């Protein structure tokens, strides 16, 4: 059965003898009916189901399940992302123009990538260039993976005349502190003999001097980081200690990367190292929340691009005009592969729920938001904290994990049909009253 937070919040209270559903008080049901008197469409706004479905595929399956249960129902598909992989796809689905190009991947081999472009804004996804999925054969390269391709994407956006660059961080294979990015933009990282350093975070231990004379200027371009990570660059919560093991680093590798990143930060934070005419802030960039994001790409963006950080899902929803999609909606369905504690810390479902709550005019009942997910590890109280009224895990329909992953699309359609049965009455006849919500 769906997990519902309604017992601790909003329109419904638990009641015995309802077969696992919650009962709705008459007065509260009246409020719901009033709220939907002019309601029309349902907004399907999931993130990716990692390893099984892209966000766009998930939205399409949700829409298919809803319309199978409620023929004629208007469903607006709005795939979303939180700054990690899938960010450019979400932008393109919202009307941004894809700009394809070939850049260096994490091992230096060419990879095909693209960024989103509209009206002087470029949306760049670091994972497109140096993501874990770009590793040849999936073989980790924790010491030598480079972010050079991310810098190439930025350079292409600058050449196109970008006035604003949104850099989505997450899912990268590199731990080079963004050194590769700086090299791609014209910076030179030199050893004691004046030779260019090889790629990767481990090589930074030999860094002796930075030559930034050729660094591309960004004075007229604002750079925003879209990330849900607030780690600093160094230390026990830093890029090497926390994230490098997820990229295949051994304890010895982590120590080498930490040493290299510390050397990189020492030279990058010197006043003479300031790039593109930027003025150094008083606070060290290595300590900024988010400096450790994406293997330290956040640090390079702060130090050399003058970037500002925004919560990833909040920024992406703003860029794809998500609040406008909610006008007149009766229900929002979001989701991701796993609803867990991370969901509460900047992931897409919680961000969608916050946006839906903020978009509702004062005096109107809150717009209900439910989630579909591969699995749900959150109890009702935690769903409530995330702003979600109910969760529909696919594992309720197929407990076997292998089969659940293999059949994620059809299972998602079945879950959407359950959502329709629980939350939407049958569509009204022409000229009749609109449908109403029926919380589970």
C-alpha cells in the first residue's frame, strides 16, 4: 500500500477499518473540492530512476499510467534534475536548444557531450564530460581522471556569447579540484621544471606554479553552480575523503589526492593566482560550502570563475519555469529511484514539493504532491518533512529487486494507475463539475 504522510499532516487522518487507506473528514474533503473547482491537469515531474529510467522516460511512463486510468486527463510532463546527470536533458525538455560538441572525457579520450542553450544562458552538466559513465569500460581512474572536458564545455559557451552559465555538478569520475577545467580555459599548471602537469588529482602534489595569463576572461558572464553538496574541498568531509572512495580510490589514493588538492588550494588561493580579473573574497574558497562538490570542481568554479552556489534542484526548477507549470494543477507527481534520507537534503522530490507549496496562492489549500519511487526507506513522518503526501514504491508491486529494475517502466505505469485511483476521481463529463481529489 502507499506510504502516506496524511495522518500527521494536511487533509486526512488515519482511521481503522479502511483497508489501509486513510479517511477524509467531511470539512477537509470540502476544502479539497473547492481547491479543485478550477483545477485541470496533473504535473508529472520526476527525476531519473538511476540505472533504469531517465527523467523523461519516467515522466512518460507516469503519464501513460495516469491516462490509462483516467482517459482524457491532461498530464504535463516536466522531467527534472538536481544538477547531476540528466540536467541538460531536463533543460532541453523544457525548451532549451541542445548544442552538441566533442570534448575530452575523464581519461582524455574524446566523448560526445552537449549543453543547453537559450537566450544567452548555457546549462552545462559536468557529468556529460567527466562523468562516471564516461569511463571506458567503467574502469575507475581515481588518480588520473580529469575535468578538462568541463572546461571545454564552458569555453564553447563563452565563445557562443553566454551571459550566464549554470554548471551542474555531480556524478563525476574526477577528483582533480577542477584543475583540468582551468587548463582547458587557458591556465597552465607547472612543475618545478616548468613542465605542464599530467592530468588528475594525484599529479597536483607536484604543482609548483600557476600561469594564468591565458585564462579566458569571464567578467561579463555570471556563473552559477547547481549542486546539493555542501562539503568543503579538504579534510574529513572533503572531496577526497568522502567522494573519492566512491570513484574507486583506495585509502592510499585518498591520501595522495588530499595532498594534491591541498597543494592546489594553496597556490590557487594566492592573490596573484586570481583569474579573469576577479577579486578574491576574504574567506578561503577551499572552505566554502560546495567547494568539494564533483571532486573539487566547486572549488575551481569559486576560485577562478567567480561562481555563486545555489541548491541544484531549486535553480533547475527556476530555469525551466517550473512554477508556471503548476498554475491550475490539481496534483503533482514527482519521484526518483530511491526515497531515502538523501531525499531530504536537496534531492529533486523534496525540491519539487517545496516549489509546489510556494506556488500556491495564500488562502488556497496546499497543492498535493505524491512521489513514485523504486523503493522508499522513509516513514510517513519523514515524508511529511520532505513535503510529500504519499509514496508509491515499485517494490510494493514487485518485491524482487532484479525484476523490479528490469521492469521499472511498466511497474511505474502500474504505480501511476494506483495514484490515479487514490487521488483523482474519474474525469468529469463535458460541462459537468471538475474532478476532485481523494487522498489515500
